[in-house]
C-alpha cells in the first residue's frame, strides 16, 4: 500500500513538473519551477517549525545527552550502510560497518557511546541510491521532495528501499513514531550551524542547495567521501629522544647535528691543555681540525717555543716541512757569515785632501 502511494505521488509530481517546465530550464534541473515551489514550502516549514524545535531541544538537553542520541541513531544506520556495501560488493566496508555496530552496541551501551571510531573503524555513508549509481543507474533530474528536501529521481527510488533497511521500521508504531521524531529533531539540531552559514553565504538558497547536494552525491558515488586522505603529520620527531623526553639528544663533542652543516671555526676547535694560550691554542686547533676542512693556522704560530726560546726561533723550528718558510732570513738564529768583499782600489787624493777617494766598483 505504501509503495503504491509513493509511486502515485511520484507520477503526479512528474506530470505537474512536465507542465511547469519552460524554455529556460537548466540541463540538470528541468523541473526547476516546481522544485522552487516545493523548496519554498520546505524552507517555510523548516524556518517556523523545525528550527525553533531544534533550538529548544539544544537548550533543554545537555551536550553529552545530545551526543548520545546522535550516536544511537548513527549506530542503527551502520546496518543500512553494511547492507548497501554488500550490494556494491564492498566487502571490506561491509565488514567494518558490522564491526562498528557490534562494538558500539556491546561496549557503547546500545550505541550511545562511539568506541568504534577511536578504535580505527571509519564511518561509511551508503544508501540504496548510491547502490543504484554504483551499478550504472543514472541519477536523473534533480528533485525536491516535500519535507525530505533535495533528491534526484534515482535517490527518490532509493529512499523507498532505505526505509526497509531501517531497523526502526520493524518496531511497534507506539515506539517507532516517537523515535522517528527524535531522530529528525536530533539531526536538525546538528545542522543548525550549517543553516546559519547558508543564510549568510547564499545569494540564491535554492541554487546553492542544489549544487551542494549534487556535488556531495557525486563525491560519495566516486568513493572520495568515504575514506578521505589522511592529514599530513606535522609532529617534530626530532624533539623526542628514545626515552620519550622532549629535546634532542646532545651530539658528540665537536660533531654537528645530523643533517646540519658545520659552521664551527677551525680555530676554535678544542681547548688548549693546561691553560696554555696564544700560539698553543692555534696549534691545538690545527691538530684537531676535522678532515676535509682547510688548515687556517698561521705557520708562524704553530706550537709553543721549546725550552723558552723566543717566538720567531721556536716557530721556525716547529714549522712543518710541507709549509713554506715565511720567516725573515735575518731573524732565524744566528746571521750567516757575510761573503768576503774584495778591497776597493783607492786613488791618491790630490794635495791638500784629507782622505783618499774610493772609486765605486
């Protein structure tokens, strides 16, 4: 009886919409004139009935209790998700949906608490309209159903089947009808924020809702809405050592951190032993310079003067053999013997001169 009434309603809507279409109809929305009439009716009911009830529900119901109610109906929806996933031959998704329902029903007090999501079982969103689309059934024109809102011809047919998948449909009417009302109020309460955004952002609410619904259904049909890509991990793994303490481990003495260039001045490497300063510091730096770095030590400063010898002489003695000798010849040790200079011939000075004249060579 219900299926026959639903079919008659769809037929009447199709006949009315066929008369209402005009030359300015959109390619994906040929029933726009009738859809706008139904949309305005739904918007009025939502504005003056559903929104006040949802706001009152939020005021009188604490947040934990509202979350528990939402989890309860979401847990029941996992059975419908599992059935449609099986019809689409998505065995992994169906298994996860069944495990979610079992875990939340047992450990979550009948689904009031959601333990499956923290346990790593993702939430899927499936319905019979997506199942038909999975097997190649086209969506058909865009439709706005009274009280149910945006849909398509394919999704409208799937809605009839989804009612049969809902476990609430098999409960006594005295219990089923209040639960349906509570589910509607809970869902509408969760969407109050989206309604405020729609009021502020949309210039044409009808077009905004139509485009958003069409894109969402296409995304879910392609599978991108079920398992979104994980977010990148911005945690700094270098800030924790193997014991879990914050801060990176101190590198070895004189060694740069891994992956960082060494900006240490070769002249500063090491510390002079026994408090020696001056040339001894430079000598220690030269000896401790890491491989692959040039030696900037001054050959004249290498090593301390042995046995108290003065600076220049000690530096000359300690200079390595492969470095050039920059010391002045007159400063290194004793001056070498001067070469013999032949005596210059002299010329007798004329009379009256006091000294002989020397002719330059």
